[in-house]
C-alpha cells in the first residue's frame, strides 16, 4: 500500500470511527536504528546527512509518539500522519 493510500485510509477511518470516540492516526517513521537498518550500516552516513537532527531515531522514539497519540492528551488529534523522522522531510 502506498503512503498516499495509507493517508487516505487514515482520514477515512478517522471520519468513520470518530463518532464512537475512536481516533485514528498514522506514524511515518524515518531512519530508525534496528537490525535491518543499523545506525552504523553501509548507508548510514548518507542517510544521516539527510536527517535535520543528524542522527538516526531509536525504536523508543517511535514508541513515544505512538504512546502520545494513544493518550488522552491527543484526544483532538485524528486523521493525520505524524512524521517521526528527525526532520528528514523538513
């Protein structure tokens, strides 16, 4: 599924489920340190140069964003995508 399709699905689900008190959001992670994409891997330096904050994200960064979106503090956030990418798309 393309990013555009996921965004459209997120907006549609947010409209459909909002009346039930359910929020729907999408998290767009950027380069994140993992076994498949290590921050010291072959392409890491090239990727780091494109990230505004200059370093890979950690899995905890993504988890923190998801935790926030699932919390009561984010009750008015629905139908949107959150870039957790260190400014890669800035």
